[in-house]
């Protein structure tokens, strides 16, 4: 059950100071950790998912390829690998891109962003995702500019970080 998940609680410098249940984190505004994974194919397209309507946060909104919270005792990378497998059925190498803060009315998170190069099959977890497709960077930029309210907040920040990364360093 979602409410039973235990998350790492961190201080303002992202140092683990304990744990709390998922519901406590969101209700009390406790700072916790999350991960975002961008799946990029050989054509330079990013896999974008649409969250299931049954999700408690951001139901039906568009999001990064895979995302989720870091569970207590888990590293950012372990969480990213778990979410990638749970949501898309992908087991592949990850490249760490960076960390950013996602603070809003709903969330108070330190988020790690990872990149995954993948061309193989994707198996959508229907409990998590209602649909998904590969999109060009230009399409994503346009969607963020004109339809940003259709994206989950953390994914907006993650996609902007990713775009800065590829435009600055390349993949």
C-alpha cells in the first residue's frame, strides 16, 4: 500500500536524518528524495509517459520516462534502477546527470536525474502509466512552453535540466 512506503527524510543539505511514511512526508512537508530517469533512443528522442489516473499525485499528467521516491535505506541510483524496471521493464546502465530541488505546495524533494540510452522493448506498467511515446526534444520544448500545466511539476524541472545538459554537453 502506498501509505506504508518509508522514505528517507533529509535536511536542507540532503543529509539523511531519518525516515517517515509517504503520507507523513506529503502531509507535513518533510523533505525527502526522488529520482527521474530520461530514456533516450538512438534517434535522440525521449520517452514521455502519461501517469495513470489512479496515481495519488499528478494523475493523468505527462511525466519523464520513469520517476519515483527514494525508499529508506536506498541510494538515488538504486531507486532509479527500481523505478525504471517497475514502470518500463528496462534494466540498463544509467548515467547520473545531476540533482535539483523540487519544492512546491505538494512536494519538498531533492531529486536526482539519470539518463538511460535504450532502444529495446518497453513494457508499460498499467498501474503506473496509461500511455507513453518517444518524442523529439523540440516537441518536448514546445509542450513545456505551451502545455506545461499538463506535466507533473518535478518532470518539468527534470526535463528542463535534461535539455540544459544535452545542449551544454551532448549525450
